[in-house]
C-alpha cells in the first residue's frame, strides 16, 4: 500500500492528520481545516468520538 504523507500542523493534530491520510488513500480529498471542524479539534486534541463522527461524516463506516 502507498499512502501520501501529511505532516501534523501541531502536536494535537495527530488523529485528524491520520484520518486525512486514510481518506486520501480511498480517494477523498479533505482539507485540514475541514477535518479540524469535523473532529472538533481543541487545544487538548480530539476525542475518539470526534474522530469516529468525522470518519462517518466523510463516508466511512465505523
């Protein structure tokens, strides 16, 4: 498998960045800003629920 690499914008951005790489692999183009909004990224990071909700919102079954 070949994944495009996306660098985290900060230390609290790892979950959304990983989701972006997976989404890109499956042909979905999504910006960091869109993922930050969908995951409800805060200063202390994101919750697993936020990641799950964002993944479902962009079309993944979780």
